[in-house]
C-alpha cells in the first residue's frame, strides 16, 4: 500500500486526447488510446514489484533518475487512473508541493503492441488508434508540456489536491457569484437548481 503522505494520484492517460509522436520509421503521426488499450497490461502488471517507475519529464530537464513508483492503477470511462508513491527525498517533497499547487500533470510513456490507422487525419497527420499498450513509465511534467492535457493530478498526500478546491471555488464565484463552501445559503439562493 502506498505511503499516503508521499502519494500522487490522477489520470496517467486519457482515452479522448490526441497526441503526436514518431513511429519506428520516424514519421510523426497522431495517436489516441482505445478504451481497452491498457486492459491486458493492467491484468498482468505487479505493482508491488516496483515495475513502473515515476520520473521527472521522462528523465529530461537535467533530472535523471527515479523519484518513485506506480503503486496502483485502474481504468474508468475517462482513462487510466494511477497512484504513485514518491520516495522520501527533498526532490520528491518539491514535486509533491508543485503537484498540490496545480503546476504538474502526468505523462505516460507507453509501449504500444497493437494499433490501427483510423483513416482520419488530424492536422495533416494520420490518426492511429492504439489498441493495446503497456505503460513503461509515468512522468511528472509541467502541465503545459504534457501531451495529454486531461492527464491531471487529482490527489496529493492522500487528499484532494489543493489547487482543485481553488478551481472549483473560482468556477462557482464566476458562474453563481457565491462560494460552494458557503453551504446551504448558496443552495437556498437558488444556485445549483
């Protein structure tokens, strides 16, 4: 079981996002994961064996090394949810703080084993649907650099990430002129009906 105070969770990859990557021949194509793409991988992976490392920006930006491991994963209608446990280190504490503040997102390095050309074109590139893939590594990245903008961090340290409460509060203020934390008063005023 992950150490809750050093855990980060959220969507490692989603099914609706389209990204661009090179093929083995060097051609850049658009790709999207099928909803069943990670089913076989999830059935066979052993998280207790620390098989899926967590890195910073896929080992780039001058921070090579592993900062933790994926300890659990599940699939829902949006994508693959992961829970990562970071090691107890100063760098990991900085990553936890940045994730809690909403600065980071996830990026998964998959290893597709089956794909198909969908026949669609996206920005002049053929769209491939990845039918089957493993996840070889999960990285924490600055949100603006993540290929999948929906691969968001939702949980830090065993609780909802602090930035998410701020986003919800700001959305309610903009839409309704009230705070959701004001409880029954904002409901009694007719908001949310």
